[in-house]
C-alpha cells in the first residue's frame, strides 16, 4: 500500500471513529441535552440517534422523562382547631424542562429533596387553615382531603415549574394518623360522638313508634265509629222493614196478626219453667184451640 493510500485509509478510520464518538442514541425513557466543554449547548434531544460534538469537548446529559412517584413519610401537622395529625402525602412528578432541571437541580435525588420541602410547606399551610373535621368526620361532605391535596399539588407544581423545571401532575393524602399521645382522647371523643348519635336515633325511633301507635289507635277508633254507625243504620233499616212487614201482615189478615201478637205477649210475660192454669172456657184457651175467628172477629182480645 502506497503512502497516500495509507494516509487516506487512516483519515477515513479517524473520521469513522469521530462519527461513532459523536453518535448518541437516546432511549425512549430519557431526554438528552447536548453539552460543550461542560456547558449546555443546545435543545433537548428526543428518543433516537443524534450527532453531537465528540468527546472530550462534547457529550450529553441524560434526564429520566418518565413519571415518577414521590412518597413523603408521615409528618405531624397542627390543624386550625389545634389538633395534631400525622399526614402521609404522595405525588407524581416528571421533568418538563430538562435544561432548567439540570441547571437548578442537577439530579433526581436533588429534585425529590426540593419537592419534599415544597410539599411539606404547602401541606402544613393547608392543614393550618383547615379544621380537623376536614381530615376525618362522620358528617357527610365534611372531609375535604381531596380538595386539600389539589391545593397542595397546585402550589408545589407552580413553584417546581419555575424553580427547577419539574411538573407535579398529581398529589393525594394517602393516610391520616393520630399521634400516639393524642389517640386516647380522640378515641374517647369519637365514642362520645357515636353515643350521642345512638341516643338521637333511639329518641327518633321512640318518637316514630309513638306516632305510629297514635295513628293506629286513631284509625281503630275511626273504624269502630264507622262500624257502629253502619250497625245503627242497618238496624234502623231492619226495624223499618220489620214494621213494614208487620203492617203488611196486619192488612192481609188482622185476626192472625192479633193472634200472633197475643202469643208474643204471653211469651214475654211467662218465663221458662212457669206453670199456670187456664180456664177452658177463657179467651186464652179459645184462642189456642180455635185460632182466630173468621173475618178477624175471633181470637184473643
């Protein structure tokens, strides 16, 4: 191989090595920012192959672009009604401005540390403005944990975006604890509250029971009154019908009617088991033996 050819081959090899050294492949989970002599020197690079300044002058700094979970350990806060509570907070965050992130935070650990500080400050302020019923209560609609977590997220997100290029996409209060020294008094207060509710429910039940009994008694009296009225009406109708039948019977056969009326009178006068003697020629015996006379003239007078 001649000298010029060897030089050309060496130049090609050097150029290939330079190109390979300048080639950077960014993973889908990352954002890369090119650097030149340690300074950021360009826009962020998305996933895929890119050419940057070769080393040692150039290079890239990689930042995780995924959503990350931040767990803040239980921390004690004081509510507006002077109750101590232990609150757990969780947040989801991600890097949105890699250049600002690298300049102000530099690493995920440093960003998480700053997020913890911002979250604790915002959560403490939110707890200090809220009563303890906003965190635990038996009253419907009194608990406002979700609303308070949204307030904390908004404050932390605004500070993190402008401060070090981080977006907080979600936050929630995972648990509410009571400090050990306060648990006995809180449990006693909760029991007293449950006893008060139980007494109120029993009182309402007794009142409802008395109302139902009074309504049932009133309904019974009404039904009895209506039944007695119907009975009197029916009795009156029966007596009127009986009187009509009696009158019709008397018009049809007055002698028979006089005889039956006499027998009814005897039945009412003479009790059961009574013995008495009748004159064979008397009107009673004639009525019993002969019956009513033709034309309504005979019978008992």
